[in-house]
C-alpha cells in the first residue's frame, strides 16, 4: 500500500523531533510533500534534510498567529495546495491544581489548545478551496480520563477533543474531516522530561528505564507506545482509507482507557 499520500500536501507542526519527525518521514515515504514546522530551527531543518526534496522547513511558534499564517502561506507557495494538517506541536509539564501558577496554565493552554485552533483557522480556507482535506489534532489519553499531576495538560487536551468534534460537524459539508489522536505514554523527549520531573518531585531515584517499565505495566498490552504507533495512525487518518471517519477521538493506548 505504498504511496498512500501520493499527490497530497501536508503540514506537520512539532516536526523537529519525536512523533512529529516520525510522522513527517512516514508521510513523505508514502508520497506526500511535507511542510515541517517547529520552534527549534536546527531540529526542524534536520527533519527536512532527512526527508529530502519532498520537505521544507519553517521555524514556527505555534502560539503566534502571524507564524501560523506564514507557515500556511509558505506551504502554498512551495507546493500549491494543502490537503492535510497534523497539529502535533505541544508541551508537557507535571503540576497540580493547587501549586500551579497562572503563567503555567496560560502557557499550556496557548501551546496545546489555542495553537490547534490557530492552525485550523489558517488552514481551513485553503483546504475548502481545494475541495477538502484532513485535519488531525494531537490530543491525549489525558483528554479522555483523569491522570494525576496534569491539570492544565488535561484541560488543554480535553479542549482539543471538543474543538475536533466541532470542526468535524461544521466543516464536514465542505469535505473536511477532523479527528484527534489520543496517545498514552510514548517516550518522546516531552514525555521523558515529564517522567523525570515527576520522579524528582516525588524524591524517587528510579531511572528512566525503570519508570518506563512501571508505566508499561499499567497498560493491558504491557508496553508503552512507540513513535511508529502514532505515526501509523496519523498516516491512516491523513489518507483516503479513513474517508468516512470524522469527529473521532481515537485512543492510542494499548487498552489503557478500556480498563
């Protein structure tokens, strides 16, 4: 089933590392031309270099409307159309509802929720003009169930699911699909930093590998996720194979939310 995205143009935010980079590489391998966007210039340029001529890179702060608008404009200038938006950029941080500051709350909502809306705001007109498209928003199992130490993160990711459903309902008649991916623990740099912070806050000396083993044991499938697990789901949602799927919040969690 090679070239499942042949002829399609995709934007992936947070493409400088982790899930975003893995997805950008997979999308390109399946025939897409890819705009790789990230706030860290060196990282996103490395992603584009790894892909080759099918990719371009842009330094983007997803909390800045002007950056998002420029990202979309550069994509259209380079590739002439826009078919897929994967709003993957995000941050993570452990905290609690008592000790968390207003600044922490505002930053989390801006990066993990407001940026998802901004990405759709500037992408949608061009997708509609092109006859339709697929928007994929990165949520989390924290948007589906309560998870300790993540109040602001959970609020943002729950909001992403609501926004996803609203876009699917409003723009479905314009041939726009919108779905959310809800991963559980995947050892991206972001997730690893949160685990390390939790261990420090708890006074634990457990290594990262020991923490991963503990987390894996909580999942019915007894493992944590991989970058490929998420990239493969994003590829399916970007492709025409998922043409009748819209408004879904898809758990990617080894059965965690089923327990």
